[in-house]
C-alpha cells in the first residue's frame, strides 16, 4: 500500500490546475486522515497524529509551491472533518433514531386520543339507553371526565370558546362566570400533565386568546371578559401549584408519576412563573388597543405590585419538594431519580402541550370535514357543561354568604 504522502503528492500534482483544486485538497485531506485516525481511541494520540499529518501535508504543498492561506485552510478543514467523522456519524444516527421515536410517540398519542374518543362515544351511546333520571346524571359525570381531558382531546380552545359564548348568550354574571370557567379549564388542563412552566403558559395563552378575541368582538362585555379571564387563569395556575404541592407532600415514595419529575427544572420554573404570567399579559396587551389594552395594563400594573399570592404558593411548593426529596434520598439517590426521569421515554405526559397544539392546528385546518364537525359538536357539549359547572359553583358560593 502506498504511503499517504505519496498518494497526497500524486493527487495534488494531477489536479493542481483544476478549478476545484481547493475542494479536492480538502476532500483528500479528509479521506487520507480519516483512515489514520479511525483506529486510534485515545484523544491525545489522535491530536498527535493530526499534528503530524498537518505538517506532512504542508511540507508537500511547500515543495510543490502550492502553500498559501487558502490551501492550508482546505487541509485544516479536511483534518477537522476527519477528527469528528465518527462522532458526527453517531450524532446523525442518534438524531435519526430520536426523530423515529418522536414519530412513533406521536402516532401512539394519536392512537390513544382515538381510543379515548371511541371509549367516550361507546359510554355515551350506552348512557343514552338508560332511564331518563339516571341518564342525566351519567351524562354530567361523563362530560365532567371529558373536561379533565381537553388538552389530550385537542379541543381546549374550542371548548373555552363555546363556554364563553354560552356565558354571553345567557347575559348574566358575565365576569364571575368567565372567572369560574377560565379558572376551572386552566386548572383541569394543567393538573394532570407534566409540571413545567411552558405547559402552564401555553394553556393560559390558549384560554386568554379566546377570551380576548370574544372581548374584541363584543365590546359591551369586554371588561367582564378580560377581567374574568385574567383572574381565572391566574387562579387556575395557583390551584394547580397547590395540588402539586399536596401531591408532593402526601404521595407515596414509590409513586413514579410524581417522583419521575425533574425537580431541578420544576423548582427553576416555579421561581419565574409569576413573572412569565405577567409577561404573557404584556404580550397580549401589545396585540390590542383601546379598551382591551387599558384593562390588560391595569391588571399588569396590579399584578406587578402584588404578586405575594403567587410567590407564597411557589415558595411553599419548592419547600415541599426540598423536604420530600430529603426523605426520598434515603431510598434513591437524586442522580438516580434525575436519570430515570430524563430517560423515561414512554411517559405519555411529556410534550403534551406540543401534541395538543398540533391537534388544535389540525382541527383548525380541516374544519370543513367530518372530523372537524364532530370536534365542534363535542366542544359545544363540553362548553355548555363548563358553563353549568361554573354557574353551579357561583350559586353555591352565593348561598353560603
């Protein structure tokens, strides 16, 4: 086998007049160096070999009166590519595998969504055959269960819209009803998914966006809609944080659903959530003008000067995490916990916000087909039920006064 110096020399002699000489030189440096580097496993030996090859190539270029900045740069480019070749191949393979896993996970989520929908439909069909008094109770219970799965079903936006439209149609207690609806929907969407700030904010934005769009088209009740939605989404987040705190405090240590969380990330998210919520309102304020912008700015000013409730809730949740993990350390190390949380690829709650967003976008894009009609029909039923739940809570609260 010819030594690489001979191959290098003969190749540049044969191509020195070629217009693509720089590229040829880079490719030549890569191919010849790759073979010499691939067998080496120690990083120090690899770097020593690279230095030797670089010196040899440069001497040959000098002897052939081809040594200049452009050609030396081409050699360096080839050497760098050779050094990273195996790692890049592994990276590309890993990226491909991740893409396939994400595709598989997405398909599984769609299957689960379809299975849930089919199960609901089967139950509803069975309920419709029951005696009237039992039928009404069973349908309410079924719809309440659906309200807890709006994010997974992909109809959070549509259901929020229908519930608020029903509120406007009824024309009474607009602000209080909007508050209860948005609080309940925010809490229900958040509470059973992964406890991360991004989900909270995406859910909040979806619900607030609906309320603001309706307020923009119905200026008579714009103040009630905007104020109710701001207070409702905020209280929904606080209620979800309170639930998480209690789950941490009282859950058994073997509860994977709780203790598979990345608690470093959770505590970091909790520390910033009140600021991010206010920032979300600021973003909405920039999208509107006039009356709606004024109401949003008033809320922002008040929240900026009074975030004690948020801070207290988040501080208590972080304290609960720290205390509970202190107990957990006796059985499992935190490193083990983090590793388990980060590698549990089968956790269907991860990235549910991305999934629900895609589901919502799909519904928007195919509104004219049968699937969209069914989704709209389902949202109407659940929107009405969300309104009923909110009104019942209001009436119960008034009766206690």
